[in-house]
């Protein structure tokens, strides 16, 4: 997965991974921001276990960009890459 992050960073600048959870009809909350996808693994597993304790997990998938989405009942968990805006991007016309 670090290869995915390197390709994204080369294409668009630095990337962070945001772990969030919520309810489908009510939005979500950011649980953590990680400099590397693998650093979020423990927190993602913990949140998935909490979700599983409440509901049956109905969908768990990894997308081509490396993001992970887990759904159960009306709750969800997501680990997604997001580009970080730096001075370099702000200077471009």
C-alpha cells in the first residue's frame, strides 16, 4: 500500500489518510489522521470490531486508491487518502 501512497504523492503532493466513521443519514466524525495508511491499521480494526459488535457487517471493500470502506446496519467506517495543500500548490496559477 505504500506504493499507492507514493504514486498519489508524486501526482498531487503529500497525502494523509483519514479514518472516519458515522451513520449514513447523519454524516460522520474524523477519528484520526495518519501520515501512512499502515499506521491506521490498528485503529481501523478496532473500529470495525466495534461496528461488528453492534451490527452484522454487510459490506467491506478496498478501492483502487487504497481506501477501505466498511458498512454495517446504517453505520460506516472509512479510511481514505486526502491530498495535503502545501505552499507549492498555492503558488501555482
